[in-house]
């Protein structure tokens, strides 16, 4: 009976101690658990992780920008393949708007006399000839495309060497007129600018022969030409700048 009384006394004492000290013990334990939880999510290590994550995102954005610049650089290098003459420099201009329509409307670009542009400068893309600059402001210029009836270009076919004058109808269709009837051009043949025009550098791609018919005179040929450039999608042009435009 004596051992039972001792155990009962200890149980009563433990119950009283837990009643008195339990809230404090739980508070201390909660504080410890809370600090561990906070350390897990807001420790210096976590701050370093956030820093490196932010840095990683920044680098990803910079890499995307560099890839875009590299793609544009590749395009411009492709465009520069047309500037074969040593006395020609090149300047890239962005089309800001069109005066009328996408096919034969004039293009206003964001380069002007402040950038070295002058009336008569020729414009191309990586595909081929676009047109010629007719008027220049300080920071903008007007490009008249070869699909405009006002533009005429001396051209030659790449394989047969047939010479003619490129012009267009009101709907923008291109024709190489006054081609010698004894020439032997073929459908699909590439049409290039010739050295006889005096305005356009030689060898710029204009398009390809779509069809062949007799001209109005009857002794010459008229060649319909598919343009190399998609004029509905021209957003940037390469302006060919002569080192000495007066020559």
C-alpha cells in the first residue's frame, strides 16, 4: 500500500506541475518551432537563392535580346552582299509608314540627311531591289518603290543577257519592256540591274521572268517580272550610300 501511495503522490505532483508550467513550456516550444520555420523560408540562404534566381532571369532576358540582335545582324550581312562596289556604304532604315497601299505606295523611312541620306540613293532588302529615295528631310526620307509607274530601271537577264527597261502598271505588275526580239530569255530567269542605267548599282536582284510576250512594236519582247521583294512585308531597307554622290 505504501508504494501505491508514493506513485499516487508523484502523479498528483506531475499533474500540478503540468498545470502550472505547461503554457510556458508550450510557448517556448512554439517559439523554437516558429524560429525554425522562419529560418527555413527567410534565412540568408533563401535570400541568396532569390538573388541568384533574379540574376538568372535577368541573364535570360539579356540572352534573348542578344539573340534578336544576332538575327538582325545576320539579316544585315545578307543585305550587304548586294553592295559589291568598294565605294558604296550601307545604312539600315526602318519603314515608319506608307503613303498609299502596300504594293505601290511610297515608304517613309526613319533616316534622313542627318544620317547621310540623299535623293537618288538606292534601297534594297536581303531579297532584292526595293526602290529609290526621292525626297529627304532631316530625320526621314521617302522611298518610291519599283512597283510605282514613276520608276524605270535598266535591267538585264542573268543567263541570256537580254537588256530592257523595267517599269510597272498602275496595279504594281512589273514588266521588262523593249527587249530585243532576237534575244532568247526564258521563264524563271533572274532579272538584275544593269550597268547602263547610271543610277542603280549593277547586279542587284530585281526578280524573275514570269511570262514572255511580244511588245507593242512587234519586234521586241515584253517580259512580265515577278519581284524578288514581297512589298507587302517590307519593314526595313538597306540604303546604299555612295562615298561621293556627286560622281
